[in-house]
C-alpha cells in the first residue's frame, strides 16, 4: 500500500507539514545556518528571521512581541507555564480538571511533591467544566493558579473560556490554558488567558517547536538556564527553521480556520452518521459548537480497540486509541473515566480526528472499512450485535 492510499484520521496526534511551511524552513536548514546569537551576517540573518516569525505569530494570535516565548513544543510550553509560575512564588493551591493532557497533570503532580496543593474541578459527562463548582473552589484565597485546557485532545470538548476567564480575574487567579488542540482548529482569543500553550505540529507546522504566550505582569521562573535567549525565559540556541515554519503554518491556519471548522464538521458528522448504524456503537464526543469540529470518539461493543486499530491500519486507515500505555499495560482513558464512562468501554475507545485535507469521499471510504473491520472482529469472537447506544445522546 502506497502512502497516497492512506486515509489519515489522526490529526489530533499530529498533522502533515504544510508545503508552505516547509518552503519557508528550507533556507534555514542549509544555507542560512547562522546562530541567532552571533553578531556576524549569518547570525544576524537568523535573528531577523526569528523576530520576523515572532511578528507573524503575534499578529495571528493577537498578542505582543514581548509576550511570545518560543519552546520545543506543547509539553515544554505547559511545563514552562506551570512550573515557571510555581517556582516564582511560595507554594499555594492550583485548580485544574481531571481531563487535562498528561503534560499538564504530571508537572502538577510534581508540584504536589514540592508542597503545592492540587485540586480538581468537576466535569460533566460531556467533559465541560462545572463552572459553579469551579467558582466555589476559587473562593479559597489560597488558590493562586488555574490550568484549564481550551479543548480536549480525546473527546474534543471546548471549555467555556470566556466565563472561566471572568471567574479567574474576579478572584485574581492566574489562568493557564493548554490550547494545543484549539489553535488553528477553532477561533481562539488568547487575551482570555494569562498563559497560553501552543504546539506547531498540531496545525501543519513542524514538530519540535511551540510557544507560550505570557501576558504582561505574569512572572515566570525559567526552567532552562544559560543564555539570554527568549528574554532569559528559555535558554538555548533557537530552532530557527522550526520557528519560521511554525509562524508560516500558524498564519495560514488562523486565516483558514472558519473553512476548517465547516469542512471538518461536515465530514465528522458524515462519518458519525454511518458509524451510528453499527449496532452496539457508543459515542463519547459531542457534535455541537462546544466540541472540536474534527473529533469523534467512539467504542464498539465487544470490539477490542487495539485489534480494531491494527485492522484499520492494514486497510489503510490511521486512527488512535482512547487509551495510554502505562507500565506496559493498556489503561482506560483517564478522560473518559473522569466523565463517568465505564472502564471496559473507556479501554476500547477509538478516536477519529480529521485534518484539513479530508473529503466526503475519503470519509465514505474510511467508514466502509471501519464497519467492515468491526463486523469481522465480532465474527471472530462470536460477539452478538446489539442495538446501538450513544453515551452523550444523539
């Protein structure tokens, strides 16, 4: 099977590098190899390229030059935001949710070992934050930071960030948002958060580069110390090619975001309409405006997720499981468990996430292969079909 025959439905994991981003990067991967900290012409050219890219990012996000700190990606961006905040002040209380990405949850667990108290706000069955309980948690004057992801990578839930921002500002709580899955897929207003994490490869940029938007007045302690790069907040020679590619991809993605929302939602809904005909299917992601337009997460009763993913891979369809590998064993998705999904269903959830190049023809072909793989799996284990059920409702 040739790569051109593959139907890629794993865009929340990564996206293909856009040709425009690659073209922008190429000079800095070969001829323009200067170190941005050097004062000669090659170094100066690299420094100019970084600052030009920063200006593009600033325009795309609606920030200021001094607020954008380039990192190696979303994980480092989340670490710099959370650990940088914590290391600049005395231990207190941080509020988050149980459905955050592991690059948020794990540094918070580390901070717990350093004396910080971590509290988890409730989410409803669709993953939406319980605003009433969140506001009640923030009434405690010891709460200094809240970290709420803009959109969930597994079930696609988009949080009510405007209201979350309002609550945090009333209580004078610093708000961090992991917007890795949101930027480039839906309209995002960075002004709603004090710190915003972004990763380039989620919207057609290269891997290994991202940024944190740090609003004026927010104090961070650097995690990487050494040189004075990125205003002293992130030491180390900058990834010039990556930064340039990220800026180009971000400019395109934000310009095209409305078209992306329309096309992926139409194709996502078309996919669900066909999968919904399969007996015993459960849907865990929403279909409305408060869910990412490109994301669909389901489980098929009696069908093992790993086996289904392998069968789909053999047929040329790339998808992901809703489970993580922990200590060598498949664990149920912590996101689904937090929303009340039983462990047996959560363990066998499969995520379909659509990219900008998707089409209705590709969706129809993918749906046919999924349905076929589900039926084959059930035939092999003698699993009887049952009426389909939707976890969140139709």
